[in-house]
C-alpha cells in the first residue's frame, strides 16, 4: 500500500470510530495520522525499507498504535482493525456521512432508529418523511439531507438500472416530438444492462441535429447544462443523474452505436483488431486506413462484419472472452423473453405481498406464462408476516382448489405450491419436513445474520442444500445494491453442493438485487448448476421485472438450456422432484 491508501484507511477508521461513538481522542489521532501521511513527501514504504520501524519513528503525529498499523499495511496490504470495524458498521455509512449536514453522530442515530445504512436507504427515509420526527432532526434537516444527497450524486454516484432505464425511456418519448427524428437509442452501460450505471448515453439521428439539441436542452428536469454543442451535450438532471446526448447523421449511426455502447475495453480491442486488418474504426464509421474509404457505418452489424466478427450482443461486451468466442462461433445464444415460461418466486398478500394469489395468477396468465410458484415467507420472517404450518397448509389447499378451477375452465396454467422458507441461523429450515415434502417448489433463503463469518455462512447454506428438501436457493448472496453488500460465502462450495443435490440457484431479477451477479452466473454455468430466473414479485407489477433478470442472465452467458423456468410444466415438475 502507498501513502494515499494508508491515509484513506486511517480516515475511514476515524469515521467508523466516530459513527460508533468511540473515544474522541482516538478519533482525532487517526484523523491526524491520515492528514500527516497525506502530506508526507517520502513514501512510507521507502522510509520503512531503509530503516525498518526506526525509519517511521521520527514522523510527528504517528504514535505507537498508528505506527504498528502502518507496518502491518506495508507488509500485508490490509489493516485488521479497519476490517474489524467494517464488520461492525455497514460500509454504506461511510457514504452517508459524506452527505453535507449529516455528521457521524446523526448518521449513527438514523442507523440505530431507522436501520438506515446507505445513501439509498437515507434517501428513501427522507422522502417518506420518516426522519423529520426524530429528536434533533425536523423538516428542515430532512430537506437538507435530500439536497445533500443530490449534491453528492453529482460528483459520484451509480444509478440502479431500473432508475436509469425509466429516465432514459422518458427522454426517448420526449425527443420523439422533434420533427424529422429518425432513431433514438439508449446506449452506454444501460444498453449493456449493467446492474448499475454511471450516466445515460442517448444517441439520436435526425434530419436536423440542432433541433434535437434544442429540445433536449429545454427538458424540464434539467438542473445544469454541463456542456453544450451542436451535436453533443451533457446535462445534469435535478435527480443528479447526468445525461449525454449525441445527435448524428444517419450514415454513422451504426458506428456511433457501437462506439457509445462500449465497454471501453471492448472498443479498444475492436479497434486494435481493425488496425491489424488495415482498417480504422471510429464513432463515424469504419474506414480503410490506406485510402480513407468508408467501408461501414450505418449499421452496427456491418461494423462487426468489417472486422471479421459476427454481431456481439451488448450484454457480452465487457472483454470477458466475447471476441474469442465470437471468432470461434461459441457465443452464447441470447436468452429470449418468450423462452421464460413462468416465475418461481412470487409473494401474495398472505405474507408481505400486495396482491392476492388470484391476482398474481391472472397477471402471470396475461403475460403468457404456464406457471407460477407461490412462495410466501415462512414464520421466522416475522416482519413479512410469514406463514406458520397451519397457514401454509390452508394455502396449499386453496391452490389445489384454484388449479381445479383452472382445469375446469380449460386453462393450461398452473399455480405451484411453494414457500420461500427461511434458512435459520443454524442452517435448519423454517418449515417441517412434512410440509416441505408436500410442496411443489421449495425456495430457500437467508434473511438474517448477514454478518456471519464466511465459514459459518457457507456451512449454514450448505446444510440447507443437503436436506434434499430444497429446489431453489434464492438471492444467494443477499446483496441489496447501494444498500448492503453480499454476505460472505464460499459460492463455489455452495454451487458444488447445489449441483450434487439438484438445487438450482436463483437469479433474482429485482433491480435492487440482481443476485447472482454475472461472475457467479458464469461460474454456475461452468459447473453445470441450473439457474431459476425469478422476480421475487411482491405485487403484480413486479412480475415485469423479469426483463432485468433476462438481460442479467445474458451478461452471465446463461442460455435457455441452463434455466429451469424455460422448461414446460412437465419437465419443470421432473426437475423439482425431491429426494
Ligand atoms: P458508465 O456510464 O460508467 O456506467 O459506463 P459507460 O460504459 O456507459 O461509459 P461512458 O458513459 O463513460 O461512455 C459510454 C461509452 O462510450 C463507453 O462504454 C465506451 C465509449 N467511450 C467513452 N470514452 C471512451 C474512450 O476514451 N475510449 C473508447 N474506446 N471508448 C470510449
Ligand atoms: Ca454511461
Ligand atoms: Ca457518458
């Protein structure tokens, strides 16, 4: 580690201690050490290298305790004390205290009283008016917090894909009104369906590019115009999200789309390849380097064709082997929405859902599905009004009646009897073996004890998998984007066990989760572990979130054959058979 990183660790220790309400003298000594190291001319590494610990002794403001941590970081690259504090205090709180007007003391209160531990959580609490009534806060401070968050997002900030997509679609509709507009496409990381995006990149082709710019720059949500040109402008919206718009000529649309879709690394590789072939690729087209003659540009497919490649789906353009796979004809077949035949993780108003079982089924039927599994929470998840044995048995009887009724009507659709059974702290399941055995689809998940050590968490989940009573492991890492990181778990070990016991891993399509992520999905595919793409819907509208799951699956190179809910009902029931 170099000076700036070491200083950052000390800063964070000071912040964490302050949030914890620790001794102010210690807070100050860490903060001081950070400042001193930040201003140090010579790298600590070389001071230590020359004279060992002696070399560090003359630095004023670095005492015994901070010195030993410097030595530890130089030697091992990390600081155990810092890690220990981070296990106690959610890392998201370090972001929270960056919100102007919210110091560590107030952040600690919000965490303690409202359970808020991230910027997103803070924003939600403020918007819902839950902060104003706390002692020491009030309506003014609530407003200040929202302003502070907005300002912070202008500098940093990643946006949930669902937020970015909604905003992008609104812009698309807004720009449609321009006379002579030809195409409006959302590119950048959004077109690659990255789970979080930095900004929006919109491309538009029009007879009159200036007319597009004029309308764009008068959008009512714009707070600041950051750059303004005839064909390219950048704005910051009131929400803090930035939007880039490029207005283009039709003939370079394909090349621009390829360029602005990225990723940067993928583009660099495409350009290098082109260069070796005597071509030059830019956002304006593909040109012969020697003659300058344009060889492609209006269609994206033609850009790839010009460099000897088939078109590569945007979700794969992350430099994770897609160019080699394209050359060798082994790109994954993109999973299609119509290949999904049902949803295997949905809630009803029997637990914490907002819609009835009938309404969920009806909505699923109208989506063209063949089945859903109703998977309400089990009793351990008290805040979700989880079902005890009597209530789940009653629900199962209701589902039988419901299905009989469907059959009578000649409907092919079926509701599967399911549960999102809680994996308790000790790895046991929160329903009896009898109930679990009688269900069609058992979805198991962790809902508590997220701070467990890796070994313990792995053993806990594996124990549940080994019961032979589980069909699907839901949201396997427990992350909530922008709110809570994944819990620590040896995912490879879990996958190996899941494979052995015929348990599928969920790709939870909820945009706050998208769990498993692309890296884990590829690992699952390599291991031959099946995937269930589910929405975890808590109301009929959430069923539409499946689209995020489908694109996330593509990012993980998952194909139809890897996904259990692409199976027709009969085949699915064969997979779900227990024992
Ligand atoms: P983001 O916004 O951080 O989520 O990620 P992107 O991929 O949307 O990145 P952004 O908005 O900075 O740029 C959009 C695309 O434009 C990017 O994916 C590739 C292309 N691009 C931008 N800058 C460069 C560059 O310096 N070199 C190359 N080859 N491509 C670039
Ligand atoms: Ca972008
Ligand atoms: Ca951009």
